C-alpha cells in the first residue's frame, strides 16, 4: 500500500500563529499535481510538538479533504507521553488518513523496553498501519535493531522512518 516518496509537509502559519489553510491547500495540491506518492501531515516537520490537539487534528482533517483521495495521507501522531500519543492516534484514526507516523518519545529517554511498551500500546489502540520514527538527534534515544525487530511483529507496525544516519 505504501510505496514511493512521501513528503513531510510543513504546517503553514500566519505571523500570529494561526494556520494558513490556503497555503496548506496549495502545498497539498502541488504534491498531488507533481506525482508525490503520499504526504505526512503534522509530523515533526509540521509542528506536531507545538500545535494544540484540536489544531493538530483539524490540520490533518483538512489535509485529507484537500488530498481528496488522490494520494495517501499519513498523520503524525507521536508524543512524548504514551497517553497523549494514544489519544492523538485514536482521534486521528477517524479523519480518513491511511496510516500514522509515531516519533520516539522526546525528552523522556525511554529504555528499549520502554520503547517497546510505548509502541505496542499505541499499536493496540487502532487498526491502521503505523510507521515508527527513529530520530535520535531529536529524541536522544536510538532504537536498537532488536527493538525494531520486536515491534515489527505487531501487525499494525508496518514500517520505519529512520533518521539515525546509521545505514546498518
């Protein structure tokens, strides 16, 4: 289902911090017209850590509507709290998205077992595909290969975005 190149969209804002939905629509339409295979709405590039939940959810809903089924939309649903990540994942699951991108909890420095528990609880909360997101430069924790292997055994965890710069 997920092939090709997916672009993580910025969330355009006005100077006062309000969402610029016209610019967001231009971005989405541009990627549809240019043949981008899919987009990520409100991932870490899209200000996921700074948007209030209601805005986060609304930007994803609007992005799905703007894409009009032409390309898949993956929603950023990660958070540094497992409860918040589950809440976002459950809320975003009803927006028409095709899957989730869930970042390693930032600031908390979870153990590898903590990462496994975090992601399994999220994966158990929904029936849509989840990409785990390893970004040690931002989260200070690098998922080990055995952790990734263990998580891949869950039917809802289908892929990884890895920004570790470690090709092994």
